[in-house]
C-alpha cells in the first residue's frame, strides 16, 4: 500500500471505480491503495485520463466507489449514506477546483460567508470571519465585488478563502492553477502552502511536476493505478 506506514487519517484500500459507457464500461480506478497522514501535503500526478480526478472524487466521497473501502477520519465513506457523506464534506472538507465555481450573483464576501452560515454561524459572525479570510488571501479590497468583476487569479483566491474558512480537516485541490497564467499560478500555490502550514491536510491533483514537487509526497497515476511514489 502506498504510504502504508503512515497514520491512517485517510485510508483507501482496493478502490475500484467503473464508469458505464458504450460500447464497454471504463475502469477508471483499478484496485488503488492510498494512505494519507493528517497534516500531509500530497500531490497526485499523471497524464490526462490516468485517474487523478477520479481518485480525488472517490477519496472525498463525491463519487461512490464500486469496490474497496475509503475510511476518512474514522468514517467508512463507502458504507455511509448520502446524508452522512454530504455532512462530512460540509463540515470537515474544503474544495478548490480548476474553475473557481463562485456564485455569480453574490459578492466575494457573500461567497465566503455561505459555508460558515451553513455550518451554523450567525450571519454577523460569518461576515467577520469571511472578511478576515479574504484579507488573508490578499483580496480583502474585493469583498463587495462579484466574481465577474474580478480577474481569474482573484476569483481563485476567493475560492481558496472559501475552502479554508471553515477550518476543514482536509482540502482537495483539483488543478487549481489550470486556468491561470504563470504568475497567478505561483501566487495561488504560495497561498495554498501558507494556509496548509496551519496543519490542514492537502491533496493536490496537477499535471505540473514543478508544482507537485512542493508537496511532502507525490503519487503517480497511470491507467487507473498508482505506479510510482515520491517520498521525502
């Protein structure tokens, strides 16, 4: 098992994911084993179609697996019902995708406030915390701006603030710099590194080996399998 000597904060064993298709189904993950320690920064690399994003979706509970097990923070995601998995994602996980996926009719402040309100914070408290988060990622001056009024790099910074604001146990980042120019990409990775230094576990999916080299550990995917590992 990849990383089998680690703490077991997240343990995936024999994970299989099949996508029905014509003329035949696609085996996206083929018996994958992964063990992630709490507080670790792990990068997943591989060519397009290798299974990187599918792995992230299955480990985070966004997709159901067809065989094997995924145990996150003591909870078996494969055995959990949809409500339990949704609750885990809302309270213990954060997500940063290639597209910022901000709500276009809401301001930056409102976009970051929403996860806190959904988790039980009052609107007043949530706005204070969200404003601090936006200041921290360098877009405090954009609090009242809607996504369409910001650059791509600024939007991604807002999405990072949204992911980290509720202090999740783990943040999943799927090609977070894919739509950015090199300077913006560098700033986003610096920011992820700074926030991850607070102790949040981070899994980064990327095709960029230079970005992957920043991680504590890396795994390489090919044809739905883990074929290599870079360790400290």
